[in-house]
């Protein structure tokens, strides 16, 4: 091999080494840090912190997925259904039973239309029962612990 051929071979090997290093750098796997998903209400839990519940006898419009500090303040329940946007929950703490939170679920696409009512225990957020929105106070299904 001549001296020129040896020099070209070195340049070629350096080039291949740089190319391989660049290729490996482009293949590194990175993982974005996982962010916790907000708690959503299910049949088992309410998912609203007890400190964010309205005072006894008042209501609060709750927007699922919105941080607690960005929720509307508690207010009188008068006219609250009409003010509730689509997909909102209307939280109510009845005076006759301080341990209960009554949640009216507003239709996902129609503001001010209640499609479901659920009762939860205020302290733990545990689901207790459902009510028919057409006949409030009449329970659908059994209380937790008695078949549900």
C-alpha cells in the first residue's frame, strides 16, 4: 500500500467512526417524565378534596380536570343549574345530612341539563347511591355495601 492509500484509509475510517457516533447519538432513547393524571370521579370515589366542598347549605360548580384553586367559589344554590356549563358537576352539601355531598352531573354537550345525581360521603368521597334527576330523592340502586 502506498502512503497516499494509507492516508485515504485513515480519513475513511475517521469518517466512518464519526458517522457511527452520530448515528448512535440519534438513536438514544429518552423518556419524558410522567405527569400524574387528575383524579376523575368514578362510581367508587368523588375525587374532590374535602376542603374544596361547599359549606353546608351551599353549592359549588366544579369543572372536572381543572385545578382546585381555579374552581368557582361556593354560592347560593338558587339558579346554579342554569349557570353550570356543559360537563360540570354541581356540588351541594345538604343541611339535613352534613355527611353527604349531592352531585348533579351536567350533560357533556348541553349546559344546564342535569343527567345524573350521585350521593357521596363527604369525608371519604365514597359513592353511596344514585338518584333519578327526574325524581330527586328517589334512589336508583342500592347503597354501597348492600350489593353494590
